[in-house]
């Protein structure tokens, strides 16, 4: 059994309805993971650590937040080769 763990630091985008994010505003973090294997990626997990300046609100696709590690985890997923999965987390940003 191969377990794929993806920490998608370079596949995260932030969306907001405003042109500038103010402290305390809710934003959506979107993470996309792609299966680049020759076969289906079984047991694929996506892990997203939150900085101390982020407050977790919710996660799509049954994402689970661990308050101790400040990390959101999704999965396991089964993703076909050359396909992808996208998950979202809603957080508040403070600065």
C-alpha cells in the first residue's frame, strides 16, 4: 500500500471578494493535488499547515483540523492518473 502525502505549498491560491484583505477577514484557501503516476493514486492525503496568523473556520471534502499541529488534512482520496482533486479551507487572516 502506497500512501501519497501532499503538502501543497506551491499549489495554494487565496480567493477573496475584496481587492485587499484586511485583518480579521475570511478568505478561502484552495489547494489542488494532481496524480502524476502511471496508475491511479490510492490513499492520497492533502495536508495544509496554517500559520499562527490564520484561524480555521471550515474545510471542504470532510477536511479535518488538528488544533495541536495547526494542520488541515483531507483524504484518503483515490485520484486517477493525470487527474486532480481540489479542496478548500475557509480561514480568517490576522496581521
